[in-house]
C-alpha cells in the first residue's frame, strides 16, 4: 500500500476548491473535530470539555497534524487519514458523499471514522 503526504490545498483539489479547514461532527458521543489548514492545528470538543464556570466549551488542542493519502493515488473514492505529530491516526476520511453525523438528515461530502472512539462514524465538510 502506498502512502503519500499531501498539503491541504492539494488534498481538497477538485473536492472543495479553496478549502482551508475540515469540520467533522459525530454523535453518541457528541464530538466535533476541526483541522485548520493554515495552522495545521487539530482541535476536539466533546461534552466533557464544558467549563462549568463560564458555561462555554474549552476545546482540546491535539496539536499539529498532517493529512496522509491512503492506498493508490487514483483510488476512488479517495481515502485519507488525519494524523497527529506523533503519527497517531485521529480520523479516517473518505470522499464518498455519504457522511452522516448520525442524528440529522444532513449528508456530508466526506465520511469520517474517529479513531479515538472505536467505530464512531461521522460526517465532515470543508469551508
């Protein structure tokens, strides 16, 4: 299996021209993961991040990350992993147009599996 590291702008290419960030939503448990393409920073927000003093959620900073292409370069649909600085996989992403947050009727352009919670599937979009 070949692995190719790509920049975010190249990754999105025809998928979402000009995309700078990736936003992923999951339910049961409710988790949001964001990858900022300009800073390469990954953040995660979940119910346990609620700051009871302020009533706001304090996102967990997972540090810098990189998107890695999985499989052959011409595989369809394309699959990627979002990995942290240590190389640990955080998300598996597939550009299949079938992503779902598991709660709403919304269909996302990217399916995602959160690797930090076994089998948790979600949906992602770009800006």
